[in-house]
């Protein structure tokens, strides 16, 4: 075949074969459209059924929650009515009902009311539940007022009110059970109908589509049985390549010269396309890497890019900690990955790529003289590339693959890691600088600037959500005497131990920061003044249990408690009231917790002597516990 036949423009002629192919193409597109529309409709029907099932299931769950809450209220009501001449127990039960169980029932009723349903029967039952519970709350007041009485008339009124309350709660429980049973039945019925409809429709569509596909394949095989279509495809393919475009791959068949030509053309275009795609992905990676905001985001981007760049591979970014004595995975590991166990307590020198600051491979060719403790014998070939910046290795990238990586893939990985290393180093330095700017190096707590910002933000959030917020101002008592008597070094150890003690006394949602000198600020969201006082006393006792070697005196603290909205309505007011309460604690003798009052007067709260508690020694950086 002469060279001119490859480059001569192909002239479209409407032969019989092309007409058949056009008809078959139209029919095939139509069949695909019908099947696609049917599948879309089926999926919508099934989604609607699942939505009904989910709604019914949600209603059932809400009804179950209501039933459990009503049972608890009924039990507490019976106990309250049965105490007789024990008013303290009656008040305790009434407090539990007021603060926990009655809000729980109301929340369960609200959860039912929040469900989007148009069933009239459901609405009527919900209204009935609300009315019964309101009637119960009125009866509960009668029980509280008469339960402590000793006269026969008082007990009779208590028993009558308790009987009526039990009847109302029993009725609410029955209604909740009925709602739950009906919603469970409707959920099961909706799911069964949706599944049945989907199954029958899928079978019909599959049978119809398969029959159509068989007809199309028979006709196409009858048309494509000579060399003309193959020559035409190769000619068009060569024309597209010569024009600088990337056509679809050829499908050569047989064992003749035309098949060899088709495979050679495919290999040539595939190699060219792979290089172009690789360069495009690399350019996209570099551009995206420049706009990453955090080190974690850059790590995830590096992992995804390598796994996209080398299909079938798995990449893990390893990094040193800030102390440069531990090595851990900066990206997520697959469940059950052997590398996760090996990284437990691993040092940077465990990775040979970090130790030698060069590429290290495992499972490729002959065994190395020294095996890597991390990637040795992990079941697949591995390549580890160091993240090298300015002569310092800040981490490495471990890439595993089912088969040995081709040389061009290794080159791509190496180029990627070289481009990513400076950006990761910059992000790491920025994160470290930001941490140091916002945290107190001595206690590990946020410094005054960060504490001020957090305080204003939490106050604004509490005002927006109309939620309580408690603030505790704490000062160490006579801290200057500790510095003067034992030295500033021991004073620093005391402050570090106090920082650890504060963290051990708080929830995950709480905040503690150093407010300057020996002063600290603790913020407790969604906490009233009574609960805040409990926390303050816990902190006071924990601080009192601190033992620092070389400091032969008791370490105590004074605390002032104030809360939103009891004592103030804004950040400045809350800070002022907490500070006044702290001042009152100092004036009242120190080593105590004081709650602010609405009239700006503070009342000391007498608490047990901290010396009666068992002390657990606390050192800088250790945890605190009261036994």
C-alpha cells in the first residue's frame, strides 16, 4: 500500500452499508433513550417509595422516643406522689421532672410535630397528646403542693391527682404506641411496594434491552465482514493524527498486516496522549497546590494527584512531628493497612527514604542490603520518595502498586514530590507560626489575644442562639509569693500544671485560656450558673491537688462565676461581672468560688476544705485527677 492512500482525503459516499448503519444507529439511540427514560422513571418511583419509608420510619422513631419519655415521667410522678412526709425527696423529683423529663417529653412532641405529614389522623393524635400533657403539668403542680402533707385530706388530693396523671400518661403512651405501630406498618408496606415495582420494571427493561441489543449486533456483524470498513477506519485515524487531533483508539482484529498497523498506530497515539495528559494534570496540580490554605489540604491534594497520575496505585504522605522525633501518616490509611500498625511510635529514621534523603524502593528486582522498617514486605512493590527542602527532609511519599511501576511513572512521582515539597514546608511553617502566635508556650493554652477573640465569638453565638454561657475568671492565690520564695522557674512549672489541670476538668466544647500572669478564663457554653459553679468547684479542688516538686506550699485559686443572660447581656458586661465575682472571692478569704449577682454584689460560696480530698501529684504536662 502506497503512502498516498493514507493521506488522501476520504470522500463520504452514501453506500447501502452506510445507510444500514445509519438506520441501525437511529434505532439503537431510540432504544437506549427508551430504556434510559424507563430507568429514570423507575428510579424516581423507587426514590419516592423510599422517601415514604424514611418518613414513616422517622415518625415511628419519634413516637418511640415519646413513649420512653412518657414512661419515665409516669415513674417519677408515682414516686413523687408516694413520698408522703419527705418534702426534700419530693422537691428533688420535681427538679428532675422540670429540668430533664418534662423537657424530654416536650422535645419528643415537637419532633413529631416537626415531621412533614398531611395525615389528619396523625395531626389529631398529636393535638390530643399536647392537650393531655398540658393537663398533666397542671396536675403535677397539685401533686407537688399536696404530696408533703400529713392530713388525710392532703393525701387524698395527692392520690387523686396522681391517679389522674397516671391515666393521662397511660393514654399518651397508648397513643404513642398506636402511632408507632401504624407508621411501622406503613413504612414496611411502602418499602415492599417500591421494591416489587422496581424489580418487575427492571426485569422488563433488561429483557427488552437485551433483545434489541442482540438484533443490532446480528445486523452489524453481517455488515462488517470484509476489509473495507477496516481500511476506512485506519485512513480516518491517520488523517486525524496528521491534523494534530487525538482520535478514538482503533479496534484492530485478526493477525494480518492491517491488524499490526492498527496496533502500532494505537500505541503511538496512546503514548503521545499519555504524555499530554500527564503534563496537563501536572500543570493543574501545581496551580492548585499554590492556592491550598492548610498543610492537611496540601497533603490530601498530593495523595489524590499521585493516585490519579498513576492509576492503580495507593499513595500515603508521611510527615515528621514538630519535635522531629516521630513519624506519622498525614493522609488517611485504608482500614486494616499494615502500615498503620508499623507507624505506631515510629521514628523518622525508620523510613530509609528519610534516612538517606533519596528514593527508596522495595519489591523491585533484587532485595536491598537494608530493608525499610515501614514498607518492607507489605505485599506489593513500593516506592518511597523524600520530601526534601533546603537540605532538610520534612517527610516522604510512599507509593504502592500491584505491579512494578514503569520508569515513566517513577519519574512523574519524583517530579510531583519535588514540586510539592517547598509548598508543604511553607504551609508547615505558617501553621507553626500561627500556633505560636495564638497559644501560650508555657501552659499550652490560648494566649490573651486568642482568648479575647474566642470570648467575643462565643458571647455573640450565645446571644444569637439564645443559649446560656458561663464565664469563670480564675486567679492563683499569692502566686507572687511562689515566685519570690521558690523562684520563677518553679512558678512556671506551677502555671504549666494549672494549664493541664484546667484541660482535665472541661468538656470538649468548653474553652480555657490564659488571661495574663496567673489569671485564666474558662468559658462554658450551654451552661447555667448552678452547673458553672459545680465546674468552678471542680477546678478549684483540682488546682488544690497540684503538687509541684520543690514548691512546699499549698497551691490554691480564687474563682468568679458569671453567666449570660443572668448577670449580663454582652461580652463587656459578662467579663465585668466575672471579674467582680473574682474580686469578691479574694476579699472573702481566697480559695473559694463566688457567683456574681444581678445587683453586682457577689456572695461567697462555702465549699468543703480541699485538704479533705485525696491529692494526685501533678507535674508540668501531666493530667490531674481527684479521688
